[in-house]
C-alpha cells in the first residue's frame, strides 16, 4: 500500500503582503543576518522569533573551522529563547538567507537537525509555531507549524524523561 504525506503552506510574492508583525520579524531577521559568522560557507541565515510576551528575539548562524562546532541560526535562536525566556511560548519564527555566490530567489528550509529541535520545542510548549521562510528576494512561504516542515518527526513517548 502506498500512502502519501503532504504539506500545505501559504505563498506570498512580496513581504508587503504580510501582516505588520510578520514584516517586523523579517526586518529583524534580515538585520541580524548581516552579522552572521559564515566565513567558511558564505551562506548566512538570520532568524527572528516572536514570543508570547511580545518580545522579538533574533539570532544568526555561527560557523567554526571545525564544521561540527558550527551552529545554525534556528538552533541558536531556539536555545537562546529557552535559556533566557524559559516560560515564554514561541509563537512564530521568520527565517531568511543570503549567499555570497548568488542571489537566492526561493525560500530555504531549515536543515533536518534544526527541524527536529524546533519540533521538540513546539511539542513541549503544546502550541504550534508558525514558520515564515524567505530567500534574499522573491516568494515567502508561511507554514502553520513546525510539523509541516518535518511530517515524520522523531516523536515517541517510549523514551523516558528524567
């Protein structure tokens, strides 16, 4: 038997079509993207989160010559939010990218590791996190939750939590 998994999302042709708060999130993500430390890959990522207390927190990717020591913007953002705002809920996240080599016209999705981290935060807070994705220019994708990015996320109640 073949079964199908699908994801739906809203697509916008311009940032002007977004709500004022979503535009503000992207402006924060774009601003911090410029400070990303991406000297090895030439691929910068900026991410901004809206918390339920109204604060907007932003982070970028941080590379290291020992690649496994690098950290994606999404994980930097989520870990910072949990460490500094442990009782807040992440309501939505805007992610944007820029490359040295060429202009990115399509939204780029977070890597698998970041998707899994984001999914666990969404599951733990028991509230969906809206995800907004944008390249340097062009379309914007809006997903209603992290699980739309990772429909077969690793989730089990078999593992114990201590």
